[in-house]
């Protein structure tokens, strides 16, 4: 699920906002892709996983829920949920933190 925000409506840099919202910066060792994650409990999964995209005057938060670690070595499938009540509630939480 994507959340698009005008940069002038962000109270701080997008990365700092995400840290304040409970997200941790991560880098995929295999691909070098940068993203952010927020655990839902003590374990590494399930977790919210978010990619940040800069689009000039706007920033896009591309969010999904990783239910579990990839099942087979070398695959990227992770039972991600891109829609649904839990993902919608997290987007609402982020909007509330932004005052939207």
C-alpha cells in the first residue's frame, strides 16, 4: 500500500520521521536495497516493511507486511501482504503521526 506525502508537509526528513515512528533502517545484504522495517513482536517476523521513494516534491512510502522469512533458499517470496486491515491500520497510524 502506498502513502504519498508532499515533502513540505513532513515535519522532518522522511528517514527521521520513520525512525520516530518505530522503523529501523535496513540494507539487504544480497541486493543492497535500502528499506525500513518495524517488528510486530519480539521475533523478526511478522514485520512491516517499507520502501521510501523520493519523487521530487513528494515522498512515497511503499508499505507491506512480511508475515515470514522466505521459505526456500535463494527465493524472495515472503508471504507479503500489500493490502488488508492490518496494513491499512499502519498507514492510518503513520498519517496520524503526520497530523493528516
